[in-house]
């Protein structure tokens, strides 16, 4: 009887741990094949046949349609360069340049991956509509209240994430540094107390 009890307990524990770790990796993802530059993170292999099984499970669970490696790469961030979470009640500035790409988009999402509702129905910017300085750099203000220049409204939500999709770009699996892929800096410049 004791052997049966120990066997059932061991199988139950193994099932619980297996299901728990599978759920955790499918929900949070893994660092397998991850490219991190500053606070930006990408998984260049998600649109290829070389995708790891955990990333595949995450994509299936979220219903995402990944960018194929021949088309481009998608970088995401939920924090600024000082690792503070992006807060929709604060003023955040993205500045600098993007890596070389034929076309890019920057989109604002809530914590669940949905577009953030706002009165202007502005959910992001593209490389063709952004206002740039003479040297090609740009500055985008992500804030709840209107700002001059490139402004992306947050609707005052507590947490959000940004996704920068680069299309037809040399950035990918072989990229390793900020020098190879200059990503925009993300700075929190003001936050109500």
C-alpha cells in the first residue's frame, strides 16, 4: 500500500511540475534565441523553421503571427533604459535612430497585447510619417497628455509595452550589439507623484 501511495504521489508531483513549467514558459517565454539590445528584446528565430518549442507554444497560445526572418524582426520592451516599467501616467521619450530598415512601425500595446484605446485613435507611428531632425534622428513622446511633435497617447493606462517592427533589415540572428543595431533610447522624463 505504501508503494502505491508513493508512486501516486510521485506521479502527481511530476505532473504538477511538468504542467506548471510548461504553462510558465508558454506564458512568459524563454531566453532561448533572444536578442537583447538595451531594453529592447527580439526573438529573430520565431519566424523560421529553427524556432524552439517553447517560443512556438507561446505563439500558439497568444495567437500571434510572427514576422518571417526574411521579412524583418520585431523588438519589444516593457521598461525604459533604467529598467523601470513603462507607465502610461508618466512622460516617456524615445530618441535616437533605428537600425537600417526599408520600413518600420512602432506600436503601443497594453499588458495583454491589445492596442491602447485613445480619443485620437493613434496606436503607433511608421518610418514614413515620423518627424525627424536634420541628422535623421527622432524623438517620440509617449504620454497621457498632448505633446508637440511626435506624440503617442497612452490613455493613462498603468502599464504598457512598445513593439518596434523592422522590415527588410539586416538585423537578425547574427546581430549582437548596439553598434550593429542602434536602438532608440527610452527615458522616463516625468512622472506624477
